[in-house]
C-alpha cells in the first residue's frame, strides 16, 4: 500500500510537465495537434520535463509533512518556493496564480497561514486542489470530521472559500480509497457516497453542494467530453481530472486525455497524474518521460522519505 506514494509523486510531476508547454491552448488546437509525448518550450519556454507550481507546492507540502503536521512550516516552505524557487523544477519560479501570490505575500509579511487565504467567491481557482494529494496520503487514517478540518486548514493557506475546500476534501477522500487498494470505480463510489453523507450531516450550504452534483452523484463518469470544462476554476478542474482518470485504462491514456482537454493543461495533467500514478504505479509511467523529468531523483527520494514517515506513523499506532 505504502509503495504507491512513489507512483503518485512521479505521476503528478509527469502529468504537470506534459501540460506546461501547451497551457492555455484551446481544446480545438488539440483536435489537430494532440499531445502524444513530452514536449518542451511552448507557453513558458521551458525545457521538456519541466513541471510547474502545481508540483512544486505539492512537494513543499509533502516535505513539511514528513516531520509532522505544522501549518506554519507548510506556509514557510510555500514562501520559500515563491521567493527563492525552492522545490522549483529548475530551482526558480515561472508561474504562480493570483490568489496564491496574494496569500503567500501575506505570510511573507508575518501573517499566520491559518488566516492568510482568500475567502472571496471569485478566488476559487485550482491552486489548493493541485497540491493537496500529499495531505490526503498523510491523513488517510483520520475520521471524516478530522480529515475535513486538516484539509480545510491546508487549502485555506491560499484558498479558503468553501468551494475550494470541499473540492480538496472530495479529492482527498477519493485518493484515500485508491491508496487503500480499492478498484477505481468502487473507490469513486465509496468516496462520493461518504462525502455526500458527510455534507448532509454537517448542513453545508445547499446552493454550494448543488454545484457538485456531477461528482456527488457519480454522474461525472458518463458525462460527455463537450460538457467537461478544463479552465482554472476549481470545480471544473476537479471534474476534468476525475473524468480523465476514470475514463482511461492506463496512466498514459489518463494524463494525455487530461492535457488534450486544453485550458489549464498543467494542473489538469498534474491532478490526473496523481490519481493515475497512485493507482497504476510508477512502473506504468513511460520511461522516456521519466528520463527527461526534472529532478526525478529528488522526487523519488522525497517519496521514499514520505513513505518512511507514513510507516512510522502507522506502526506507532499499532
């Protein structure tokens, strides 16, 4: 079970890197020029295998959690990435979302990360969803109410609106079921039913929950591609990533399906890659993609350290 961490970490970075060169391209572009391999340059003029802020913040979070859960340390590592390129693919920052920039600037000026995030409805980009996978793995044994609180705190470092938090919580519940070895459709059903029950018990805003109808009912699996949106809005990214993973039989097919939706290609690729790498394993990721992946050895070492931390955490409770 724990060996799946390596697949998740490499999977999210590869999916991210596949999307970086073609970010912001319209879906129609990919109908004639689909991404089939690891490209370079393009949108951000970066070499092949370069991952973006999505993976950088995921790895900052994972590294922080290795020691213990400390929200201030997580915020500090995010700021190091923002200011110094810490955990950057090429040791520098080349992309950051507006909401994330504002929130991390607050932390840099002394704000507690517990209160640094944006609460406005228009601040529901995918900047917390893209990085939340390590937290789902780390907190996989918590009961739902505690899991929700931890996920909410981590999302709210930058994205504090309910919609972003709930997207992260739903995704985390799905990740946990995959981590525990469930078949993907069974895992998805367990996730959406348990999240729907949790939401009902906690009297969450009905109008907000209605926005999640496709995922809370499982309908996203049979949704047509033309009804899947793939921009930077958190709910669309959640739907696009779930759709790509659930409708593909391999890691390769899943991440290529995600990237070729267009729009926010690196983030959709990253989140889909986290799911597909976790489920199919690191051996399912094409070797030719891993050969050019920036800091592959660092990512593997991080996954090993994270795995050891999980082992100690689990063995300490048994």
